[in-house]
């Protein structure tokens, strides 16, 4: 513990009883524990990078706060973090290996968020889903698309259902009205991918609404056509919500049809943004796009595409030292809508170039999933159905999202 190292965690500001705190939690959900620490303590923890000794940390604390930080105080912090498996050490690695092995050996991917962000009981969940369609912000009863329109894909939010559910309902209403496919390629944001840019799983998905069958034959063909290993990050599927939330809508609306999915997690394209190159020039991306298109062509049946994505993440919760104002929110919306026009035009390169030009300063969470879906989907036009902003005044932050339908 001479060089303590914090592992990758989620850290964001919260306010409790007028005090500004930082919440630290596990993005892998190996533990459900969360720590709420004051800013001086978070400053200490931020120095747990494997390069600072305890003496280095004491000196940095003295320079910042003008107070002594005793060795036993740092050791107590280290012990508490270790108890919660927040340190990158042997104890954490053992736990991760155990949990990962148990997931890989499991016959199905169990619902990870039932009872947490949506009801775990079937009837209650169906009532909640139905309420999204009839809500004031929902799509209502009338048709969304012209007669004869055929939907081959949708883009819907993956923000928690309590906020994004009515917006998602717009996309899924268009889907159920005008989609003919029984096979859905679902592109989710892989928030925890660490080895590759794309991750598959052969597992069926279980939710309170039943079992969603993964088309294993399609998955195997796709994996065989790709020169890399599409299962090296399979464990990322265990807790990822971006696909799970989409399946709830698919199951609810298509319960009378033999639904099958291909679950695809897409990792970060940030390196391409920094290097100012197109994803198409990166073999790992180009090979995957080619493999998907070839596998779809050989499938011999109608396929529908779904992207579970959010858009901008701006504010103190995401590291911006700003205050949200009406003008700022309006500016974010203008940029979002300008970006969405590239998506509506099925222009993957234009979309990526737009985000790249601003160095992804608004943190587009669905960047890789949107780009990949646009690159493989054969559509004629995209229609923006709904755009929304979820604002958290307590953290001075906003997340934006939209629903779109793509027609052939």
C-alpha cells in the first residue's frame, strides 16, 4: 500500500444536507456499495494513482489545505476503499475473476436492473411501459408515420426509464407500427468495454417479461467473419443497461411475435477523435462493419436495427465547472439538433466529423453505437420523432436524448 491505486470507478458530485459530496461507485457492479466523501477526502483519493507514495500524498495535501495529514488517516482511507473493492489490487482481481467466471458459465444473461430502475414484477412493469406511451410526453394514440412507411431501424434513449421512457415510446411506437422484421440487431453503448471496440454474447437475455432469444447462429457467423475476438469483453454485458432497456420495449410490443436479437456492445471511439481520423480508417471498426453487412446479407430475412443511446452529457456531474442556464441549455439543443441532422441523413461520416470538430466536448454517449448502426443499416431516410433534455439542478448537469425512426 506504499503506492495505493484506485481502480476505474464512477465519481460524480452530489449534494446532501447542503454539503457538497462526491459519490464513488462501481461501474462493474461487483459491489453495490457506494461511498459519499467530502471534497478534501476526494482530493486524497484522487492521488491514489499508483505513482504517489503516502509521503507524496501528505505533501500535496499540505500544499492544498495547509493542514497535516497523518499516515494513519491515509491508511484508514485505504482500508475503507479496500473493503469496498475500490482499489486495484489482488483482492479486487480475485473478486472480478470469480464474478466474471460465474457470468461466463451462466446459461443466460439475467436482468441486472429489474427492481432497481424498473419494476421486477411483470404486471407492474407492463403497466409502467404502457404508461410511457400514454404519458403527456409520450406519442399518444395516433400513427407516427405515413401509410406505407416501413421502419428498418430506430434510435432510442438508454437513460433510466423514469426519465427516458416516454421518449423511447416514440421510437418503439414507430417500430411496432411499421417494422416487419423478427430479428433485431441491438447496438448498445458499452460503458465498461476495456479490451476491444465491440463485444458479443451468445446468451439469451432474461427480463421480468420472459426470455429474449439471442440468434446464436447469426452471432457465430458474425464472429467467424471478424478477424478479432468479439467475446473478450463478453463480461461487459452482465451489467450493461443500454441493451437491457431496449429489450423491455421489444418484448412488450412484440410479445405475439418470435423475437430474436443480436446484442452488440460498442466501445469508445475517443482515440479516433483525438487522432482526428475516421473510424472507417481503423481496421477494427472497418472489419466489424464489413462483417455485420456480410452476415446480414447472408441471413436471407428482414433485419431491424436498434441503437440504445444517449446524446450530450454536460455539467458538474461530468466534470464541467459550469452553471446551467437557459442560454446554455438552448445552445446544447441547437448543437444536438445540428448533429441529429447528419443522423437523419444517414451520414455516418458527417455525424462523426461533427462530434470530432468539437472534440466531443458534449460527451456524446452513443457515438460509437450510432456511427456503427448508420454504417451497416440500409435506410432511405431518418425521422426525428422526439428530443428531450433531462436536467439535474442539484448537480447542475444535463443529459440529452432523442428518438428517431429510419425508413426504407
